[in-house]
């Protein structure tokens, strides 16, 4: 555990990518295994596609982006000339 006088760790959450954590860090998996990194910033995988899990290997970049139908409340593909819904 960090001492009370140490600055808090910065964690950056990316919607389409990994969680970035200022290191060094220890990651405890759901099976109890502990993995350590002494890097100054580590990328924690959130897509579970990484071959180096729990570390990100950029496998999330190969994922197909969500199509327009997934962004529409009715799930339909937009028709030519049809206005896209606004958030």
C-alpha cells in the first residue's frame, strides 16, 4: 500500500482503449496471480484480446468499429439523405 504522504496514482480511462496507470504497479488477477511492472506508465487491457494480458498489446485496434446502426436507437442503417440522430 502507498504511504499517506505519497501522491495519488493517476489513472486514465480511454473509452476505446486501455486503462493507463502511472507505475510501478502490481495487478492482481481474478485467479489471484500477481503481475508487476516497474514502467512509469502501464496500459491495462480492457478488451481481453491481448496476448500479454493483463497488459495491453493494442489488440483493441484490430476490432471493427461500431457501425452506424449500433449508434441509432432503432438499430436501422441510415438511408441516403437521412439525418443521423443527435446525442
